């Protein structure tokens, strides 16, 4: 199977090869991120309040009750995405860098990129909202 798959990849135009590699990398990264979250949820060194945050944010996202209803274009989805990002970054900070890197099963550069991306997205929040969240998510 691998040989046939490689032949098929060799026959693809360069743009399709690149797209296929990008999709594969995204799938591996999502898989590693899920493993990381599971490890953080089950690691005894991670504070209980951090372990409770992930199920709470998942419940909020799937709940029909929202701060900004999902039927409002763009803003309805963005509030959920921002909340997920904020909580993920907070959980990782609460766990500690050593635990996060210990739980990460992928490439260290990928995790560094993810952490930088999470911090960058949070930087786009208005100062007033960041201030409110900083107060709520302090250790």
C-alpha cells in the first residue's frame, strides 16, 4: 500500500503534493494536540482547576446558551474560538512548561509554533477584555 501511495504522490502535480503534505501535517498536529490535552487532563502535576477548565469550555461551546448567539454572523463563532484559545493557553500555563513539553508527542518546533500562535491570537483581544480575562485566569 505504501509503495502505491508513494507512486500516486509522485504522479501528482507539485501543488497537489504540497496540499496533501499540509493536510497530513495538520492531521498529525491535531492528533498530537489531542494527546497533549489528554495527558494534561490525566497528569497529577496539573492543578485540578486547570483540569476542570477543558470540560467546562467544551460544555459551553456545545451548549445552546452563548454570550453571543451563534446565529449572529462571525461574532457568534469568534467568541467560542477565542474562549477555546484562552482556556487552552491558560491550561498550558497552569500545567507548567515542563509538563506541557513532557506531554507533547510531536516535534518541539510545532509545539513552540502552537504556543506562539495561541499567544498571538490572544493579543488581538481588546485591552479591556484581556484585562477582565487576566483577572479571571490568574493563578
